[in-house]
C-alpha cells in the first residue's frame, strides 16, 4: 500500500547506530562461542566429563525412565564400539541428548530420541565392535537430530567451522541453500551469481546423486560434504525436476563471495536486491540507501526491495533490514518452549527511505529472514508485498556448541509476525499476487516430510491476482515481476495499477 503523505525528513542516526551496535554485539558473542568451540576442537585438551561437571549437567536429576533409555543406548554403544573404555564419546552423546530434550521447540519423548539414535547406528548393519567411537556417536546424533524436523542437524567439527565461515558471506562451494526431502537433497534456492545459479539449478530441484554416488540413505551433512571440494574442481549432480526424467548437471566449484546487497537506480525507481542475510547486510543496506538518497527526491518515485529466492540467514540482519524502513512497532517475536526462548523485537525511529513507497518482491524461494522482513513491512503498511507466497520457514535454529568439538543446529522456537500469526508452514501471502505463466509446482516448507506444522489455519486468499504475462518486461532478463513492481510505483495508487494491468490484459487477449 502507498503510505500516507508525510513530510520527508532525515533518518535518525542515533537510533540506527545504537541498533547496529546491539546487532554487532550479538554477532560478536556468537563469534566468540564459535571460536572457542573450534579452538577446543583442535587442542583436544578438554575432557567432556569435566565440561559436563563444570556446567552442572550431571547434577540435573534424571527420571528413572530417562535413565532406562540412556542405558538402552549404552548397550548399543558397548556392542558396536571398536575401542573399550571409550567413555568420553558416550559422555559427549549424553550431553547432546540432554541439550536436545531441554531446548527443542516441542516436547519429544526420551524413547523417540533414543530410538532415532539407535536407528542411525544400526542402519548400515555394522558388525559388532566395528565402529570407532567418533563415528558411532556421529551416526547416532545425525539420526537423532534429523528425526526432529528438516532443519535440525548435528555438525561435526569441520561442518561447524564451515557454518561459521558461511555466515561471514564468503565460503567455498556451489552456492545453493539445501534441505532434506524424502531422503534427497532439495534445493531451496540457488544463491545469485554463483556456479549453481549459472548452471541453471532451480528452487525445488532434488539432487539424487553426487558424482554418481546416490544421495538416498545419507544424512544432509554427509551429502553436503560430498559436494564440497577445492575451488576449480568439477562436480556432477544428478537432478530430479518435477516429473521430467533425471538429468546430469556439471558445476565447477568456486569460492562463493556473496554480495548480500546490490542496488541501482532505474530511471525514477531505486532497486535494492538482498540475496542472503549474511553479516554484510548491515553495511550493504546503509551504502545502498546513502547512494539512493543522493538522487533528487522529486525524481525518485519509490523503491523495490527484491527478496525473491533469498533463503534467509542471520536473524539480527533481518531485524536491521526491516528496521531500516520502519519508525516504530514490532518486527517479529520469537516463541519457544521455555521462557528463555521468548523474545520480541521492535523498530526504532529512523526510516532510511524517507517514507518513499516500497514494493517488496517475494516468491516460493523467499524463506526465513526474508519472511520476517516482508511480514513486518506488510503489517505496518510500510510496503506492498508482490509476487507469490513465500516458502514458510518460520522456525528458529540455534547453534549450540558441544564440549570439545562440533555443535547442534537445533530448532528452538518459531517466528511470529507482528499480527501474532506464525510464519511457519503458512508463509507470507502477497498483497498483489503475480501468477506465474507456468504452474508453480515448487514445494514449500509445509510439504517437507517432518516439517513442523503451523498454528494458524490458512487464510482465504482474496488479494488481487495479476497474470505474469500481463506485466511489462524489465531489463536484460525480461523480468516481468519486476516490471509489475515498477509499474505499480509509477501508477501512483493500487487502484490505478490494477486498472492499468486489466487494460493490458484485454489488449493482450
């Protein structure tokens, strides 16, 4: 919606810098925790048992039922471990088990967790006394975490370190955001201007084999590790796309340098593209808006914020982006199982766009942090949301370092929009739907096996719908959805835009 006219004024630097300071402080704390765990991994000086005692883990009372379940896993461990008296790894498993049962977003029985762990150990039918302690426990934790939902996972030391590097916005790989779907690796979204995007991978593609090795039966961590490698080396992915026959795609690995924010001026429109919520969003949006503000205000009709196929990233960066265009009000709330996992985040004074009209573009690949921004700007009528319904990933993953090495990526809470509705499974519905020319067969969060259900019934979608073929083409890519966003801002009102599109549709027919 177009905001009511108001005097244009400069943003309030005090509020912005204070918020940025808070965000940076949160990132620094995370970085310290990660660095400490990684350093512990290489030194191998800490004993897991001593860490557990120092944290008071063993002082927490366990029920008789919980002890029986842990004894059940102990028996499996003793049967398959290749080294006797390897109690440290058993303590490691016990520590992770306790973190999961205490912090997961919903209550899971001890029996469910232990059943999944045992299944992970026994799935490849190992011989007794054949598994190294590290390997046995990694199999157990992989299976236990993945039984919870598509986004919970166990990370060994190497994967933990790579996750830290990824959030910095520069890493090695193919450039795809993935999840598990029915035992296959599913592409949530290729990252813009990476080998994966240039090779033509699309949201919803399923990877069935890596260099001829089937993905089925592997954990997400195992499959992703197969895709990693030295920059400049090729990899062959077998792709299943919809109902078409499988086909191979060769991609050359590269160092992925994600430029999180891109911007330009197209005549009388400011265009801002956010590809991923890494640590670089904060500086990127500040530079983008500073440059756009150099344009004569009379000549700039509005701004398009393009979040299409943005798979998400860091929560604090989504708060900064949403707050950049809001003066007040709630951005998002986070609610978990315990009081410690309930937080609310509000905007502070200072609209970097100076009340210019904004269109936010989303699609089925817009997930998590992207949905936080879109839902906040939509609720406060600060922007018109245009495109197709978003992915619906409204769950919070907390990275919990483990003693000595590795970490848990555990779903601990759900995101809620300022309206009080959960984003999980439902996603964000556009104010103006741009209907794709082809049927949208891409899966969303609610379609993933094991996905957490939403808490709200789907609302009736009565928003205006514009056929994509009606939108004018924009730029070298002939981007029709972007063309509709530009037309909307130039029309001056929602009513004028809809009338213009209706007229174009009649001429086309």
